[in-house]
């Protein structure tokens, strides 16, 4: 028998996975992580990423085995681990990295509506880490600490991901609302004297907003599918995040905005399901029996 030509060879499982939206996102995040680690000060971030990924995989597989579910490739857990590591400061102790990742992955399994998690796991884990562990966040995976021109890499890669997962309207609504609100606040001098809106419109803060919009806001299980709902979701996340930035400041405003939109999405889904749920069938009228003589 003649050998199959290269064009007719069956693609491997890895090649098939790489073509899926999750596979594409995973490869892009790995690429950004490696690029960000080119900065000597961020070499430690690779160790954080390894610890975070291992923690996420162990917990995800452990939960699957405990619940007697088939433990397949924990791709979602790996993505969550990468996101956590790319956002936490590279100086974060490894124990805190592991704890933050554990909170993130466990939240996916514990806080659910049906089979879907309520909140973006990485965002929730990072928010908990800020208040419980007092962690710092550098968002180094967004290339925020590298030369300014590298923001183009984030934009190109992020746009590709948004199109692959069919979330471009959501991303556009978020970024449009976010930057318009910040610009209006900067012009009208609204906001805190520290961490001003003008600061948020500059690098590296712009990198963090782009990274969240392209790689976290677009999470399919925790965001809507319809374009109309996507626009509302994106605008709500931007509005809440901007209000928190203007009134409280700090590092958590983008995460809070995303989590608020996640909560709205879950509530909206529950309301829709209840409205479309078919009611009980009306009981058939009783037929009178004619008793014969």
C-alpha cells in the first residue's frame, strides 16, 4: 500500500486541539507568557506559571475523580492557572500563587448555575487574593512592563481570540465604553487625585484593560452568546469598573467590573429559563359516565 501524502494525513489530537478556540487561547497565553519573561526581572514569573498550572491541574483532576467524572484534558484549568500567574506580581510567594489558583479553580466547581460557573474563575481568585493575601498585581503577562510598541502584539493576538470565540462585539463594547468614560472623566477632572483617569489611559494601565478584555471577558462559560447581550455585558463591566476606579481606586476595579457582569449574566440566564419553562399541562376535563339501566 502506498503511503498517504502529507496533505492527506490525519491530524494528531494535539493539532486538532490547537485549532479549537480553547487550544488557540492556550497557545496565545503561553506565547505572551514566554514573551513577557524575556524581561530579566520577570524570569521568576515562569516559575509562578509552572506552580499555578500544576496546582490548577491537580485540583481540577482531583475534583473530577472525586465526583466520579471522566478526567480529560484539564485545558480550562491550565488557562486559569496561566491567567493567575500572568496577572500576579512575579515577586508573589509561591504558596500564595498556589492558594490563589486553588481558590480560582474551586470556585469554578462550587459556584455554578447548572453546569456553568457563575464567575470567571481567574478573576474571582485574584480578587480574593487582593483582600485576603494582600497580593500585588503587575499584569506582566499583558507585556505591560516591556517596550510600549509591544502592545501591538496584545492587540493582534487578542483580536484573533475575540473573533475565534465569537465575542468581538462584547470586547468592542467594553473597550469603547471604558475608554470613553475615562476620557470624559479626565477632561472633566472627575476621579481620585491618585490613580487619575489620565493615568488609566496610559501604558501600562492600557495593557491591563486590553488583556482583561481579550482574554478574560471573552470566557464563553461566564459570558453571553447573543450579540445583544454581549454588548450589554461589555458595557456593564466597563461601567462598574470605571465607577470603582473613580471612587475607590486600587488594583481590583477591572476584576470587580468583570465579576459584576458575570453576576448579571447568571441572573439574566435564570430569569430567561424561568420565563421559557413550559407550565404544567392542564388537566383534562372529567368525562361523565352514563350509567346504563
